[in-house]
C-alpha cells in the first residue's frame, strides 16, 4: 500500500490528538496531562504565557494541502530570478544599479513575487502563511524583542569583525541616499515593506515547507537560508539570530505577525540611527 501523495489531505485516524499538538506537527507525546487554567486543550503557549484560542497547523491550508519542497524550491528560484532579472534590466538601461530606494523596492518585489507564485501552486490559502491575528500585547512584546536583537547585533558585528577581519558589507549601498524623499522611501520600504515580504517568504513559505520534518529542522534550514540570502558579511550573525528568534515566534504563536513586527523593529532601529547620524 502507498500513503497519500504530498499535498493531499489525509483522513483522521479517529484517535484524539495529544494536548497542545496536532497529528501533522510531529510525534505525538504521551497523553494524560492537564491543560493550565484559562487555556484550551490545544492552545499554544503565547508569548505572555496566555493560551491562544486555537492551534492551527503550520504551513497547512484549509483543505489539508500543505507547503512542501515544491513551494520551497520554486519560491527560492523566483526570489533570485526577480532580483537578478530586474537588477540586470536596470543596469542595462541606466548603466548602474538603482539607488537605495530602488534596491529596496526590488528586494520587496522579489519576496512578494516568490510568495505569490509558491502559494498559488497548490495551497492557495493565506492561513498556510500564518496570516492570523494576535492580541496587541503580543505584538508589543515583539517590538521589544526586535529592539533587543538589534542591540545584540552591535555586539555580534564586533565579534564577526574580530574573528574574520572582514569589514565588508554588501548591503552598505542601502544606506547611501540623500534627500527627504529618498529617506522616506528607504524607511517605508526597508523598515516595513521588505520585512513583511521576507517574513512571508522565509518564515511563511520556508519554515512552513520544512515544518513537516519538525520544528528543529525547520528552524535550522529556514534560518540558514535567510542568513545566506543576506550575504556572508558583518551582519550575517545578527541576521541569523533574528531568523532563529522569528522561527521560534512563529512556532509558538502560529502567526506571521510577531515575526514581521520583530523584523520591522530591527530594521527601523538601523534606519532611525542612520538618519540621526546623517
């Protein structure tokens, strides 16, 4: 006998799921535990210790179709193709790459295009990307986490330079802009639009695709891909830490919004400091 093909819904086994888990999210622990007061049996642990009302499966659509290797690979290919293609066209037309706002716009467009193509293949459900609402207090905590990671990143940059002697930063061009209009677009795109696109891609599609192998594998793979996509440079370690944190947030909350808020807070700290210095 053969099992169901990848992406097809499976029939329930008839056995109750263990507390706090779903059958598609990994091995079933022993039953018999008692949920904490004020929580539902299947509620995940929220950032503030309060149980959430439901525990949807990560990367799974309404009809049971789930993200997999097809979405992971196609998303990565589209992401690279759009960046290289649009950047190449701009260079061919103008003889140079766009300025910081243009580069950020290309980055955002490539992320959103990759997400749209990957999800349109089979799943076609926003919920599979973690687009679920959360309490405001949870998002407020995510702001603090983003600022905390940014502060930690200053130390990690020094550690990276000390170990490697490498001061290069391929993303330095994103900080080279002049004028109020350019500053507005850099902050808007780099601080809000790009983080949303990247979280939908690297956590929504990336983590969601790998979640079938367990949270540890999903965290390692999606975080490394995210860090490598930003280049081996002075921000590599900081970006890796941010990616791991957001993978944990996604696993615990089952929503992409805390990841976006943390990422946006991290980026906005950099741009605000840059604007103050210039």
